[in-house]
C-alpha cells in the first residue's frame, strides 16, 4: 500500500484534500497523541514502582537504625548501601540478588578492611584489594553482580580509612544491610499479582475497541475515521510489552515471597496467555489496516461483516470481564464459537482486502479461544471451514 499511495503511504490525505496540509495535520495530531501516551506511560511506571521505592527507602533507614542505634556503629555507611542494592526496584530474582549483593559487599568490605588494617591505604593497596576481591568472587563461582560488588566495596573501603578499632565494623554493617534486605524481600503486596490479569484484560479491551471501530469504518467507508483507526492500532505494541513485564514480575513475586506461593498457579495461568493475546492484537492490527484500505478504495463490504465485527467485540469484552474477575474466561467461549460459526456462513467477495478482514476475524476468534483455555489445534478445529 505504501507504494500505491494508500493509507500507509507518505503524505496520503484521501480524496478531496490537500495532501501536504492534511498529512501535516495528521502528523502533528499523532505526535501530540504520542506525547500524551508517553507521559501517561511514565506516570503509570512511577505508580507501578511506588511500593519498591517505599520498600527500598524503609529498608535503608532500618538498616542504618539497626547498625547505628542498636549496634552503636558511628557511621554505618555500608548498611543502607547493602540494603538498597540487595532489594533493587524489580522483583526479578530478588532473593538471589539479595544474597549476591550481601556476600559481594561483605567480601569486598572484609578484604578491604583487612588490607587497610595490615598494610594501610594507597595506590598499590587498592590494586591488591581489587585483585583479591575479584579472585575471591570467582573462586566462589559467583555471578557478575557479586564479583562487581566485591571489587567496588573493596575500593571504597580501601580509600575511606576507618578509625582505630573500627576496621571490621564496616563488614558487620554490610551483613546488617543484607539481613534487612532479605527480610524486606519477603514482604510483597498483592498488587504485582493482580497486575498481570488486569493488563491482560486491558489488552483484550483494546482488541474489542479496535474491532468496534473497524466495524464503523467498513459501514461508513469514510477515510478520516479509517486513518484515526489505523494510527490507534499502530500504537498498541506497548500493551503486550507491559503484559509481559507484569507477568514476569508476578512470577518473580511468587518465587521470592513465601507468603505469596499459593498464588503461583493463577499467575502462571495468566503468564501463559501472553502469546495468544499478542497474536490476537497482531491479527486485529492487520484487520484494521485492511478495513482502512476498504474505506480508501471505496470497496463494498457486506453488512454481515460489520455485524461479525460487533459480535466479536462483544465476545472480547466478555473475555476481558472474566479476566478482571480472575477467571479463565471459559464463560466467553460460547460467544466466540458463535462468531466462528457465523464467520463460516457470511457471503464471500472477490475483493482481497475484504477477504482479509474475514480471515483476520477468524484468526482473532482462534486466538481468543486459546485465552479461554483451549489448545491451539482445538481452537482451530472448533471453527468450521468458510464457505466457498
């Protein structure tokens, strides 16, 4: 279509308008829309990280309090550092990260403290501290995080000379920070466990919205709404990325918190929906593109196709409602199968773009049937062949 000046072509404005001005207006609108979307995405990301920010802040403060006020260490710099580095701002492999950071910081601080205690501080001492800290890390067969922390903390210790009698106090502070991080890592709210199914419902809701808009486009055959639909469909990639991130985060929470283990089966079921939902959204984007092409070319689309799109949108909304209610959307299977049967009976045309709309309707039905728990082959076989 790009070469023929269709909806994907540069500067296309449709019949009856000035291509440059109309295309420029569309590009400006698209840029403003992307800016608003980006701002919303950043705000949503900040909200999603609110708990981790609070948790890291509290853990750092608690580690300082324990080391300074309970253990009497004058300046327990390494306690809050180890607590923060261990927790981080993501749930992925959190317990392993806490263990690696704690051991790495402890090794680096211990090696640095011993060298400063015996040999003093200077350029060659720092070189030996780094070499020894890295060697110990590799001998422990540790990950890169542990090795790096051992070297970095060794450098810090070797350059910040402790007061007499306090050489090994910093090593204790590192252990305190790691212990606080380990305890804090097991305390996880329920929000990361709800987010995967909420994001899955958002993806299905977007599919339903695009299908309804496509139905309106094929009925009205107007170019401007077709362009708007096309731009909307092309801005949906982030939804699947956010769904994958939410699923990964939920799985990480289940793996890191003993208090959330019972939620494991539910989170894993939602994680398994990422692939069919991704395919459903991709199929819907292809469908909307062909719907825009029919509007641009003024091709006749049978009324039954618009009815099919509306029915499929209704079924998709039912899938979203089931997901939000933390169910496997089995209740929506009947509505999807009805759309699949209807797609086999509608009239056929000789226009390729119109035929692609029908083909993508059937593809979306198959993808959403998998969201209800059906296998790929089972969902495909559930649709009767389209009539010739």
